[in-house]
C-alpha cells in the first residue's frame, strides 16, 4: 500500500496571501489526517518572474505558520533535464508539433488545431510545442467534488515559445518523481487535471488522486491571487490569518487570534477531517472573504 504523500507547490513570484495559506493548510491537513507526508515544491521555472528572495519569503512564511515540508524543499528549476527527457519521450510517440500561433491571434476556448498539420514533423525554431489530445479524457473522479466533466482543452502547450517547459508537463513529471499520491488544490485548477493525467498516461506514470476545494474571492468576485494584488499575510501573527480562515470554514470554539501557529494547527487537525473538507467543497466553488 502506498504511503499518502501530498504537496503544496507555490510559484516563486511573490509573497503568500490568504488564499495561498488556505490552499497550503487544506492540503497539509488532508495529508496529516491520513498519517501521510506533505511536501513543498517551489515553482521557479520562469526566471523573469521568479527569484530566490521570493522563494525564501514563501518558505519563511510557511514555517511561521507551522506548515513545514516533511522532506527537503524541491525546486522545479533543478529538474530541467527531467522535463526535457519527458518531452523527448512524447516526441518519439509522434504526438507533438510546433505551433507558431500567437496568443492574440487565437479565439477563446480550446485550441482549434491550426498547426496540427505539423504533427510528428521536426520542431521549428522559436515556436511553442503542443501535444495532440485525441485520446484525452475529460472525466475526473474528484476526491472532494465527486465525478466531474471538464471542458476539452484542445491540443495544449507543453513547451512555450520562450523555451520554458509548460506548467502541465512540469507538474505531471514532478508528481511522478516525488511519488505524490494525492493532490489537494483549488477548484480553479480542476481544468488542468485532465491535461496532467493525459501527460502522465502517455509517459507511463500513475496519476495521483485529485481533490479540489473552493477558492477565496474578494468583494469584487475576483480570486485572491498575486495577479489581483492580494495582500500578503503577516507571518509575525499567524493566528490572525488562521482566525479568518476558521470563520470562512464556519468553525466554532476556535483558539484566540493571539495563539501561536502550533495551537491553531492542533485545533484544525482536531476538527477539519477529510470528510469535512469534502463537505465544504461540495457546497460551493468559492468562499468570499
């Protein structure tokens, strides 16, 4: 029987906000409630947007909130050869092709296959690389939401025009290398799950179990994110942030917002079971802060 192993994988593009801590906390709790391991992986592939100071800030923040990785922290930037090897494997299967379409030239929705006539041909310089998704399944047996059907992504990008390996490819390879059994993350990433499962299948990897919980939104209905300039949490006073999350989760008899992270984590572990997380996810796709 596989040991439960979950993970939290923030991008090294800025400080953690309330939504980030919510995501880290729920994945952490889901792992600990099942006596599993919880890993931290830093997404730092984009050298233009990511830097070590952001990585350090993220790790210091997680530590301040008592959310410490059970293994050495992983950096995606150390795995470029692994991603390149995976791309070569897919290329040998004849399911990749160069795409010269600009993002502005494409309509919204699934990629229509404009460049699919290049399938199996040598890659062009300065082009993105897409994968043929003829056999991709959009069915997801979600741990928290139950059976789901997502929209078709079309032939999605596995390597960007700027040479960076795409999120879907890197994640699929990472989950395999790290022996991740369960991925607990926001429902905004549900659409990514079929793509990552498809890549894993083509590479001969077993896919993890996936569960998706509600995302936090602001008063304007926008998801809390670095792109929407969500305020960083104050890592000096983790109890204040944990108190806000407890209210959003409708938890009662909570510790004081002055209590340390250890007290709060003990409280969360005593009341927030996997079943409770599943129940919350099944009620709504968003929680308004």
